């Protein structure tokens, strides 16, 4: 008999797994995702990436503010397993118990490292060289359930969180079916995490993107890359905010925050960074050549917050 699967996910990170499940031999009976949210200063309600894809694939979609409201509906599905990828809600025990094989979560870190909301960003901000994904069974606590498989990847030099997220989501999609087969065949070996080694990837706040030019070029680059595209690594100059989208590290030495040439190379506490792409507040992103031609930021300017 065909196994029934419920999928729970919200952002782009979850989409490749959703698509893989849809084309599999399993019966994807329902998708749950977060309700549409207001964006751009509250002007428009935007459906989640998962909702858009599910509707395009003609899969039944539920968008509860609280998943508990769908308990009776989920119970009526008599599903075998739930796959969770960045859903965005804590799932209570009363819901987890509805599944014959439990709720399986794909988490974007090598658990118990970086439990929580922002594991990809935190791994880059922490200047790490390796991360990965973990297949774990949900319990009532945040990312504390037993793990059956982890898959490691190297963080590439100067890789930003958007590109790393894409690679990790594709990795999760490539491994979901083999992990489901192990679970359905009772061959999956779930092991408890070492909770004493746990670290937590707290939610990103906008102020974390504020660049302190007294930091090293490596640290500043980790902020630019780790917080790309939002909130981004940013600085102010003459009371305007500028977000650096792409940059390279260099070894020039100078006064922290001083612009060292006409191509926007900026001195840091140690080393310097070469800006490749930048976005002025309220404007479109620009490559450095186009930006410099019309900018007030010139050689020997000292940027604010230095």
C-alpha cells in the first residue's frame, strides 16, 4: 500500500524537497505552510514559496496560523509520516503523535551544532569551513530529537548564505527518498544527540549587519556573506545607509573605515575589503564601477561608524 506523506515547509529552502516528494512513489496528501505575510512596509500579502509551488503542483495546501487548528483534519488523513523543512512553527506532541512513523525534520546544520532559526547564517558568521544537513525525528523541544543521518559539505571561500542555502536544500532533496525508505523498512538508526555539545543559531537581527570597520576584513566579509541578502552587511555615510552585497578581502593596511582608492577598497582593523557590488538606501544594486561614478564616497572618505 502506498505510504502517505504530509509535508510542512515555508521558504525557498524547502521547495526542492517538496518537488522531490511530489515525483516520488509516495502519496503526498497535503502541504502545510505559513500563511501569507505582509511585505514591503505592509502593502501586500505574499504567499510562501512552498504555497506557490504546492498550488502549481495541485497539492492540497493548508495555511494555519497555529497547526493545532488542523489536528482533526490531519487525523482524518491517516498519514504515515510527515516531512518538515523550515516550517516555522513548533509542532506539539498532540500533532506529532498522529503519524505512524513520526515527523522527520531536515535541519541545515550538523546537529547538535546550530540548533534554531538561522543555522546557515550563523555558520558563515562564525567563520566555519564546514556545515551540512541532519535528518532528525522531531520531539517537542527545539531541534533536540534523535538523528539518523548527517551529510557534510565544505563552505566555499567567500560563499554567501543564499548560495550555501541552495546547496544544502538540494542536498536534502537528493537524500530524502533514501532516508524515507530506511525509515519505512525500520532500518534507520536514530541516535540521541549529545546535548552538552549543542549550540544555538538565534534569529538574525538587523543591527547584526552593521559593519564596524575596526573589525578584521575576514570578520566584516563574514557579515556581508552571512547576512546576504537580508539584512545584509551595511554602513552609513552622511546619514545614508549603504548595503554591501559582494566584496573580496585584501591585505592593504590603513585607517579603519577610510576609502583607499577610487574603486572603493576600504581599510579594516586588519586588512581591507574590495567592494564589488553595493546598494544605496532606496536605490537598486550597482556594480562598483557604476556606483563610483555618481557617488559622494570618494578616495580618502572616512565612513561613519569607524
